C-alpha cells in the first residue's frame, strides 16, 4: 500500500479500537472471560492453517464472524485486534505498517459485517443461514476493502487477474461461512447455551476448543497449504517457503499463549470495570 493509504488507516484504527474497547468493557459479561481467551486462541490457531482455494492459491479461516457470534461484536473486535497485533509485532506476519488496514478490514468492519446477519436472523428459523451468511459476508467485506486499498495505492491489476481474484475471494467467503456454521453448531451441540448463556468458568466445549487450538498450532501446520493467499498472489509480493515443523509448531504455540493471555487480560480488566 502507498504511504497515504496505510498512514490514514493506521490513524483511523487506533481511536476506533479504543472506542470499541470501551464499549466492550461496559457491556461485557464476566462469565465470558474464559470463552474470550479460548476463542481468541482458537481463531489464531485456525488462521495458521491455509487450505487450497483454486490452483496455486490458498485461504484460511479469518474467524471474525465466529468471534462476533460467540463474544458479541465489540469484544470480538478487541480479540481480533489482539490477534492481528501479535501476528504483526511478534511474528512479522501481515506487516506492521499494514496493521491499521488489517484492523479496519478484519477486526472492525469485517467483524461487524459478519455479525449483522446473525443479529437480524440469529433467533429465527433462519439461524443456520444467518451464521453461514455472517461468515461469508465478513470475508467478502474484508477482501473487497483490501483490494480497494491496493487499487487506491496505485497497484495495477489486470482485468483478468481482478476477475480471478474476485472469484477466489468468493470461494474463500463461502468456505468461511461453511466453517463458521460447522464450528458453531458443533459447540452448541456440546453446550447448547454456549452463545446465549455461557457458563462461568470452564466447560466441555471450551476444553475441546482449547485442545483443537493446540492441535491446529502444533500438528495442523504439517498439512497447511504453502501456496500464497489471494492478496499475496495478486500483488506477487510474497512467496511461501516451507519451514521446519518444530519452528512452525513452536511459533504457533507461542502465539497461542500470547493471544490467550491478551484476551484473558482484557476480559479480567473488563470484569473489574463492570464490577
């Protein structure tokens, strides 16, 4: 991205996140503190696993809609911001200068777009459709915003490449919707009132999520696609290089602990403020 674009987004992201964090603290349910930490860690781990989307291109779960449906959109934005910040500042993934853009695209607009169908139809007969649509919409909005920012930055995209990219983004969005629906339905089968009325403390659903996060971060990286994602392929700025499994697993588990700790810290601070 060009300097004016990333600088403007960085400047906008900081006050936006601060305002959302204050809102999250005011309405935060203390019973959701363990859920906040585990969901943040699970989404971080899931983002490590790229799956093929088309030839030579990959995608991964973004998780914004999943976080918003389980935590509420304000707390979800805070959790996603923590994930993106740790990826950029600790693991140099996503770029420090592009952090503001990623926060705006995924942690704010992507999260709230993903929550919209769930807010409208989550308590109706269209609940499954709402969950699927929320997952798909969150990725579609984030992808279109990222593409628009590249175009505003002067990145020249041939018409053919643009069409292919949009098709790949659509495929990623549909997969996100399907994964979001599958995960949320699985959790609600284990703990039917997980979203509406979470238990205080740990539960079987949270335990399984924690185990899944650890397995994804330590073992799942062995099966992750090494192809670049749609934006990387479009700009031809990144090339995937297979790493040593122990290094990948160690980094993944370290990131898991950092995200869990950051989310847990925010949850405890919010609980104290609401007490």
